[in-house]
């Protein structure tokens, strides 16, 4: 927690003030040189409070009035840790209640409220809050926002800055925008929330979504579950419950997609843009499942995982759903006669998921720090290819996806570092060992060194690294995954939603 008595407070530059006016809330992820992570929510209040002139008022170099168009407004910026100090709820969707001279953030789970400036609560608990300053840079007269950094750790840097959600856009998005992510394909064949035995924990939602074969419904259920979780309508994670449901060995696929699942070698080269988009869409669909699977599979076996783990991976699941939707929308525009599911797809990603069933550390290493990091390497060339074809809309979609993917590798690095710290082992040597055991062949470059580094993956993690997993073993895992996919052929209508309606 920031100590107000500390003689010299250190601050980190976040962004020009003008760039933080599109939304009322931003998520900030900071990383220290030692590999510590710290997530904060930056709140901007709409109106000044009486007698309180924002966190910027107490420093000489922090003008409370900007020379810009915001001349008359007082900067009402507050930074608070993103996890509730009570039981760790995500505070990004906390209600803000404003009083005459103070404002509180009300936790969505149990409604404890925390003063935005001091972090204090009537309950006696205290949230960590961080001073925010708006400083006018004398070199270019631009107002920039600075946030005090945590005490523990050195050389903090900002590794992620994003609006919390469009729900906090300023001005609010027009209603028509809300449907932007709708898919162009067939409507769902079941309700988003099942009428019978609706999920009551995040674990139950995860398993339901993994067992949802219709991709449209998978996306809608993901959006719904994450919204419920963030807004406190779903208060229980349920990973410590003895009745936590088991995830399926392989997520079922809708008829059309399953039938066209082939050996990756036979999936063909991605010859044209539509085929490329189709292949990427397939990966995104698996990526949605992978985000839910890591929570459902490893949550119950790791009761010490804190709520922040689930906040990060639900955010990933939501991102992957958005990616899936963006890509299917582009395919709908470019070639409506070639919808998703009409070209061969493969299940290669799931074979890596499968080979890492026994170990969370291996899962984080192989899926998020090898596969997803590889995505960072190849995305720029893919984007360039669409740019050369003059396809600006696809470029825009792929750029959004790429920026999100950097944060997914960051999430992988964050939790890999967390588990290594818990186990008292070195992250770099442990990562290299996991890859040696769980990967086959070289970890291929060329590497996107810059974006990997943003995500915490410095060169010492991946350079000159070769997996020594026997190719036979790899192929065997792949075959099992494919066979499981085909086995589902006659049973798709009867795939049971394997969870019990128990609360934890
Ligand atoms: S009040 Fe926030 S988790 Fe309970
Ligand atoms: Fe993605
Ligand atoms: Fe991803």
C-alpha cells in the first residue's frame, strides 16, 4: 500500500490527460523490475466534489486546471487497487457513490464501500489507493497523468492501459453499438442461461461454456458470465467447492465444425484472406475454450489461486470471444458464401491443452507463453498482408486482436511468475524446463522481441530453446484429441452439461 508518510513518492507516467477522456474508468497493469504485478483501476468522476479538488491538488507541479479545453474542470482522478481487500472481488465495476466532499467505491460482491481517496471503509478494512497527479509538461505544455507506484518493487512500468468496458464510455455508446459484436451466423439453439439448473458459480459457467458446441452461444454465454461476474451478480467462483464440476476432455464442436476437423497437415495452406481469417477464427474458438479450461481444470486443484487469477482469465475469455466475433464479421463481409465452419479446421491447439492437463505450470508455459507468444511473432506479418490487399477493416480488427494478445501473454507471465514464486523456483529456468519437457522441436523465431518484452518475456526465457518431447508422444496426444472430436459425432445432441448445482 502506498504510504502517505513516505518522504519521496515515486510516480509513473500513465498517459496524456486528453487520452483518458474517452471513458470514466481504466484498468492499469503495472510490473516491477522484479516481476511483481499490480493492477489498479483509475476512476474519473464526472463532477467535482465540494471541498475536494482531486488527488492532484497537493503538489506544486500538478496544476489543477489545464491550459487546454478542460480549463474549468477539476481533475477528479483516483486510483485504487483492482481487487477488493475483503475477498478479492474485481473492483472495476464497483458502484461509485458521491457525497458532498467524498466519494466511495462500493464493491460489487458484498457492498463494502471504500473511500476513493483514503481507501478507508466503515468495516475497518482498507483498500490501497494511490495518488494521481496531472502535471503539465513544460516541454510541450501537454497535461499528463501520473500515478504513485506501490512501495514494494522497483522500476515499475505500465504494461497495460485499457478502458474497463464500453459500459463506462464517455459519452455512452449509442444503443446500436451494443449489438456490434453479434455474429452473422445461425441463431443460438438454446437459452444463454439454461432454464434448468442455471450456473451459480464461475466454475459452473466455465464448464457449461466448455460444453457449449454452438460457437454463437459460446460467445454469448461468455459475455453474459463475465458481465455477471464483474458486476457482482455472480459472487461465487466456486473453485474451492468439493462439488466443483469437471471440464470435458475435449470441448464438443457443432456438427459442421466437427466434420471438417482434419489433421493440421491437411488443413491446407492459408491461400487467401478468407482462408486466413477462417483459420484464425478456428484458433479464437479454441482460445475461448482454453481461457475457460484453465479456470475450470486448475481452479479446483489450486484452491490458493486468488480471485485476481479468475479476473484475468475471464477477461481473456471475453477478449477471445470478441476476436472470434470480429473475425466472423469480417468473413461475413468478405465472403458470405464461405461462413465459418465451411473450410477444414484443426484441433492442434487442444492437443497442447491436453498434454498439459496434469500441470498448471506446464499449461501456462506451453499455451500462454509458447503458443500465444508465437502469435505475437506472426501477427505483424499477417496484418501487413491484409494491409497490402487494402483491407483496412480487417487490419483494424487484427490490430485490436494483436494488442489484446500482448495482454494475454502478460497474463501468462504474471501467473507463471506467481506460481514460481509460490514454489520458490526461478521463472526463467523453470519455463525452459517446462518447454523442454512439454514441447517438441525448436521454439521458433523470428521473435517479436519488443512485444514479447512488453509481456514480460525477455530473451532469456525463449532464446535457443528446444523442446525435447518425443514427436511420437506429441502425435499421439494430437491423435487422441482428434479422435475425441470425431467420437462426439454421434453424440452431439446428448453432450451432458457436467456440473452440479451446488454453491460453494
Ligand atoms: S466486499 Fe468486496 S469481496 Fe466482499
Ligand atoms: Fe485471441
Ligand atoms: Fe489470446
